[in-house]
C-alpha cells in the first residue's frame, strides 16, 4: 500500500491524518449531494416554480455572506478538528430532522427554507475549518496535490451522490435520501476521532472579533493578486455557479427526463470536476496565477452557454462535464494560490473571504430564477455565460498590462 502512496497523483496520501480526512469526506460528501438532489426535487415537486428553487438556494447560501468572516475567525482561534466535530454533528442533526419531516409528510416550503439556512451556517464554518486544517496536514510543496485530491474526492461525490439520489427518489422516495445522508456523517466523525494531531496552541493575542475580521480584509485588500482572485470568483458566484439549482427545470421542461435523468444531469459536472482535480494532482509543474484562473473561467462560460441552448440529453451531459471541469480547475487553482500566499495565522480569515463567494450564490440564484421567469432559463444561462466571459477577458487584459505582487509563483509538484 505504501508504494501506492508514492504514485505521483496520490503522494499526499502518505500522510495518515490527511488520508483519514479524505476517506471520511468521501462518504459524508456523497450523502450531502444526495440530500441536495432530494431537496431540489422536493422543492420542484411542491411548487413547480423556478423562483422557489432560487429562494431555497438563496437561504442555503446567504449564511456565507452573513457569517463567512466569523467562520474564518473561528478557524483561526480554535482547534480546527474540534470545530469539525461540532459542525458535522449539527449537520447530521439537520438531516435527521429533514427525514422526519418528509417521512411523516408534514414538510412545508418554509420548513425547507429554515433547514437550508441552518445547514448553510454550519457549512460556512465547516468548510473554512476543513480547508485550513488541510494546510497543516501536508507540507507546502504537496499542497496543490492535496487540494487536487480533496477536490477529486469532493467531486467524485458529486457523481456518486446525485446518481444514487436519483435512483433512491425513483424507487424509495425523497425521505430515504435524507436518512442515508444522516448516517453518512458517522464515517467522517469516526475518522476525525482517529486523527493524531499535536495539541492546539491558543493564540496569545487578545484582540476582539471585529479586529480579527478587519485584519483579514486588510490583508486581502493590500495583496493585489489575492484581491483579483477573490474578485473573479465573486463574479462567477453571482452569474454562473448557481446553475445547478435550476437543473430540475432543464430535466422536466426542456430535456423531459425523469428523476433518474435528473440525477445524471446533477452528476455530470462532478465527473468533469473529478477529472480536473486529478489532472491538477498529477501535474508535475504548474504556474498557479491569475491568468490560468481566468482561462478556466472562460472555459466555464463557454461550456455553460453551450449547455443553455442544448436540447439533446447526451450533449447536455457532455457540456455539463465541461462546466464541471472548468469550474473546479478555477476553484482548485484559486484555493492553492491563496493558501500558498497567506500566512498560517491569517489563513482561516482569508479563506473565509474567498469562500464567501458562495454566499453570492444566493443573490445569483434569485437573479437567475427571476430572469428565467421573464425570458426563459436558456437565455438566462446564455446571458450569465457572457458576463463571466467578459469579466475574465477584462481581468486578463488588466493583468497583462503590469506585473502583480509576487505573492505566488510557480508551484512545483514533486514526484
């Protein structure tokens, strides 16, 4: 087994704690995506409204904006493994409540909104703590590989979870997805318990919460490279990333496929994302910078536009694979560039500002949902793709005019 970890693509798995985190995350994330499919299908069945889909996405991602910066402070102040224990336990409780509400048939739309908002708060804190923990589990020179592997596991879950979710909805019902998701948290909680980490060292300074938050904002504002990366991620978050919230509309109104076909549509971006993540984990040497990130955004915009006007189920799957490939490549490169450039004591707060782009999914979901009701979902996606392409092209033009601060350079992935 040790020789397998020496394989270039898997080399960061030599580190036991990182391996335990990945193993548990595979099962838990698959359950999360299964629940996402069940939630979207449930909302669509209850309302048949694109605006309702957008509103649930709004409540799901709004906490990224409201408590994102606070989540970064928590990740920098407290034992990150203990934070993960608490957040995973809370997410498990939410899934159990969801299962009971659907199983006993008293679920209402406002229940879904409240549960989505609660889970959004939990995930906001959980994601920042988990990403910050990875930075301490592997050496710097293997960080791109570790992030690539983590992304591949996360996005393989996008294939496994939605595919299984579609089948479970068709044969068992929506409630079964929520129950299975609740059980999936046991794996990650157990692996967190097995980790052998040095004792957490508390920070010696005593500055307040607001001062901590301002320190993170100040670092990002003064580092032009990180500022550009965060900025382009915010544009994609508003005009592109919420696309998957509206796949039920394509499945039923345009492509006319049932829950199994819907599950495949939800899984397709995960396939592309997994390929992209494994490619980044395997590459021997790659320059991680703004230009590479912009090219990924251009690929995402082009693929999303092609999907918007496709009326073929097969071609739609192919275009969604391309969407997933471009999106996760952009995310992984951005994540790596930020983690390399940021001091450890600021990492949680800077990452939280980066991950706050998911809070903008709430705004984007409402925007796309409202636009879809007025001009159609296909033209709404086409306009969003154009906006993302213009933003990426503009940033490429700006950064080619002058050198950036040397925050990140070439990242070598050692064999």
